[in-house]
C-alpha cells in the first residue's frame, strides 16, 4: 500500500512539473554585438526587443557581455538563439548554421581609420609605430578590415583594444591613442551624439549593415514571428515611435527601420575572408 501511495505521489508530481513547464513560455536570448558601452547598447535594444516580444508572442531576453568579444563568446557557446552581428561570416563560423533574416535599412558601412579633425596626421603611413585603438579582436568592420589594410601596406602599429567603439573614440579624443578604427555609421553617430569631428585617413569598400540572424535550433515558425515583428515596427505608430527614440539614442536617422535580408546581402564579408591575413580570419 505504501509503495502504491509513493507511486501515485510521484505520478502527481510529474504531472504538476509538466504542467508548470508547459505554462512557462520559452525565453530566447538575443545578443547584439556591443557597438557601444553596455548602458548605451541596452538603451537602444531593450525598447526594441520589448516591442518585438510583445508583438510576436516570443519572449526575447537581451544577453550581452562586457565587450563585443564576450558577447560573441556567448554565441559561439550556443547560449544564444538570435543575434545582431557581423561576426558569423567566416568560413568556419558559417558552418554553425546561423541564418540571416533581416537588417536595418541604413546605408552600407565602410571601415575607416580616423583621427580628430584637428590632428596633425593626414596619412595612414604616419601611423607607423603609433598606438591605434580598436573596439576588439572580433570587430570586423572597425578592426579586421582597417587592420588588414595597414598590414597590406606594411604599416606596423601598436594595437590597443578598448572593448567597444565608444571607448575607442574616448581614447582617441583624450589623446591616449593617435587614431582609431571605426565604421562610417559609428563615426557619424558619434559626431551627432557628442559633437566630436573626425578626419578620415582611409575608407574601405562598402559592407552591409549588421545582420539579424537566427540559430538553426530555433523553429521556423518562431523565426517568422520574430522577423515579422521586427519588419512590422515601421507600419505601427507605437513601433515607429520606439524605433525613432531608440535610433536617436545612438545617433541613427529617426527613419531607421528593420527590413528583410538574406545571406546573399553579405557577399562582401565573404570576399574579405577569402583574402584576409590568416590571423584575421
């Protein structure tokens, strides 16, 4: 009799736990690359993912590390289901199965090497032997692309990793470094936000803005719901307001919105990796 009671209790507990599990919605981690410090990154993304979660019925959770490299490590450790990144287009990482579904409607990005507008430096050759700041070793447009150019020109510099682009710009304008790598979008955004002006010493070919991507482990139906919520933001008055306010926080045009995209939009990234030095692949 006692064994029957125990078996019944165990069965009831299993049913309760199953019901609780079914009642709790699945939470998907969303990791955008740290283009800014943590506070600014959160200020931009939290209102957007709150809106997308509400409209899609899919609960998204912002998961970012201290630096862009930390955030990408979460992605590579398979702790994340959705990303906004350009760190997954190398031949090895494309094997991980991430799929592009969207991007912002911003102009193409260009890697740049910049100095303050009043700097005495006017040519990248003058950077030889100087300290140059970059966001981090994972940053493609703002580190790998500019640094590959310097290597190709045999311009030996002292690389300083700052953790994010805002920190790199801060080091530049404090005089701690002679120049910094950047992207056209982030340079323009910093000028809008902070009023600081740059001189551009070098500019790369254009690259598409970062990609919204989903892990292959996320069901297609879930990806469609999330994607549609991103794309439909611009069709809804509240969604447009969220986008406009978030964009103003980081210095993007207020009509910035999310649009559909595919892997074909990122061919320039693949071309870069075909010719990049082995240390940058």
